[in-house]
């Protein structure tokens, strides 16, 4: 029965009859004149059983989709073009989103301009001198730098650098090419723009990277960092603020064919 009250005060039955009350798990025995509570009959909880064996390993998932191919092409620019007044080449870079093997206009992620330099002014003809003896070959001269192929504007907002209005932008540069980072905006006045091989530069335990880097002017008014990417530059650099941590981003360094 469910409750002790269900036993009743009067029971017509044999002495020794017993009932289990479910609500208390107690045994009650009829003595002939009253119910005697013999107490709880439940035993202690038994020990936990052993764990079952592990199920079999599931089958491998399906292979992921193939990645996209990187493409680039080069177009000759004639003298008088807007980006290369003395002529040169426009190099377009992007991913083959539709897989047709062609770099379509909507697939172009970046365009670099490799421009011819301006011809120097001819000097006056000198008088003919006497022929001298042949001299020894001179040493090879230093490699000349390429024209600037991309100019990027640096600003600061909410203690983050913005590259061309993109917050902490990831930047891709190419070995052998020259880039400028313009810090003339007044928001840069307390934030010198620096490079490092370590994330967050000196704030992350690294040192400043200076190969191929020159600074002119003052940040916040006419500051300009010019970076000619060395041919042996590491694959990854980081830009950071010399005065404050956690303001910068990542620069990926790639090679585009053979540059010398």
C-alpha cells in the first residue's frame, strides 16, 4: 500500500500479517491489536558497475574541396599611361574562383605596377681625349631599386592601425618591390609605425626589422616609411606601434617570379 494511513486502526486478520508501505519503504506487522513498524527494509546502494566497452571508430569523413589556384598576368603599359608615365608593366594577381584557368576581372585581388624610370638629361659632348690603356674590369654596381608600386595610407583609431581604412589589415608584399606607408594623418602623431619579425614587435619580445626600411618626415604631419622588400626577407613580418602594444597586424612576404 502507498501510505501508513492506509493500514487503518482496525484490522481483521491474523497476527503476524505484514504490509509494505511504499512511501516510507517500512514493513508494518499486525500484532493482533495494533500495527508494529519494523523500520526501513532497503539495503545500502550497491557499488557502480564496470564501464562498458568502447564502440568502434566511425568511418573517415569525406575529403574537403580542392583549394583555389593563384593566378597572375602581366600587361605592357605604353609611354603616357596614367600609372607608368614612361611605360612599364601592370601585374594582376588573384585566385581562380571559378576554376576556368583564367584570371577574370572580378578575380583580381591586387594590381602592381612595374614602371620604367625617366630618362636623364644628355650632357654636353666633351673633347676627344687620347686613347688610354684598357683598365681592369670594375666591380659590379649595387642593384638599383624599383619604382614604388603601391602607396598605402596609415591612420589610427581606437588604438588600432588602419591600412587604407581597413582595421589591422593583413598586407601582402612582394620581394624586390618598393612600397610606402604614409603616416601624415594627424592620428599617427603618437604612433611610430615599425616592422618586426615578431608579432607585436618589441611588445612581444622581438626587435625592430630595418632591412630595406627608410623613414622620412614626422608621423602625424609628413611622415613616410618606404620599404624596399629584400630578396631574402622572411615570409612573415609584423607592423606595430613603437609606443603601444596590440595595434598592428601581419605582413605576408611572397616572391613573384624572378626579381633581381
